[in-house]
């Protein structure tokens, strides 16, 4: 802490902040560190909560509920549910609890929508206009490299 204060005094806050950001948020952070930090089952993990905060800040829509903002689901009525249901993943060879319960497979949903999905894989892309889907994918692009590989080597994107 005292080192940081000394560096701020010497360099000025702006330069100090830019250097700290460049050091902490490198390409390695986005490609390796963050995905590794999301390989957790804890909805209280800092990485997952930061992701939710970013979705709120960017005014992201729910990936499974057309026209519903993530912020509304978090603050009003939503619960954390699996994007790809456990039963579906188990049926397709993902049988490790640590894999199907990863936070990368979680989203906020209304309970009724979760029940409608049941044990089937949600057909996400058919629910949205192309531009809406592009925006959702752009806001969620940090999950692009988080894939679940089934035993048959098919890839399931979250």
C-alpha cells in the first residue's frame, strides 16, 4: 500500500492507474486467468460477480428471455439457473459436477422460463433478432472460449 502511494506521488494518479491496468488486465488475463477463475461452482466468486456487474453496466439482455434486462433479473425476480441443464449435459457426457455446475453455465432466469427449458438444451439463437443476438454475444464475448466438450467431442457453446 505504501509503495502504491509513493508511486502515485511520483508518477501522478493517471499514469499509475494506466500502468496498473496494463499490468493487471493483459491479454493473458483475458485469455487465461479470467477463464480459469470462472472454472468454479461458486456464484459468489469475484469473477462471476464482476461478469454480472459488467452485464448490468452494459445493460445486457438476458440470453434466454427476450427483452428482459439482466439487471432486472438480479434485483427483482431472478434466480441463478443452468443455461444448459444438468440432465442434458449428463446425457451428453458431461458428468462431472464441477463441470456442469461451473458459473460459465449459469445465468439469471425467471423460474417459469427455467421450468419451460426443463432438461432440454435451450435453442438460444432462434429467440432473438440477429442484431440483438450479436449484441448479447458481444457483451458475453469473454465466455467465447469457455466451451464444454462432450464425450463425443461435440462442442456446446454457452
